[in-house]
C-alpha cells in the first residue's frame, strides 16, 4: 500500500483528466513510490516499464563516466526494451478499459 497522504504530492495526469484515457506515463509516479517502499512486484504491476527505464538511465549515467564496449548496441537494446514495455502496457490498459 502506498504511504498515506502521498497522493497529495503526485502530479495529476491531464490526459486522463480531460480525455478519460491513460497516457504512456500513467502509473509511473505510483510505481516509483512502491519502489522506494521496497514493493518491487507492486511497482512492476503498476508500471511495467519502470525497471527497463531504470536500467536505461543507470546505463546512460554509467556510460558517461566509463567507456563501455558495445555501448551503442546496449543502448539500442535498452531503449527498445523500455519502449516495448511502455507501449505494451499502454495497449493493455486500453484493451482492458
């Protein structure tokens, strides 16, 4: 369960508010809140793209300071994986609602 009162600090989704449908980022804030609480399964269920996104950001930061062999290939794979998870989640939400 998300900490009591944390909803007061989350940004509202304008797409959901005005169009009635989730956007590609819907669930990311709650997923991050679950991660900070150590609720990894709940974080994945809320927003499956959170883990590939974290891996991508971590790799990009690491690549800024260290020369990594095959960095371009790894970046492309991480980007495609992240996009697949985000778009797949978005399509599933559209189909289920």
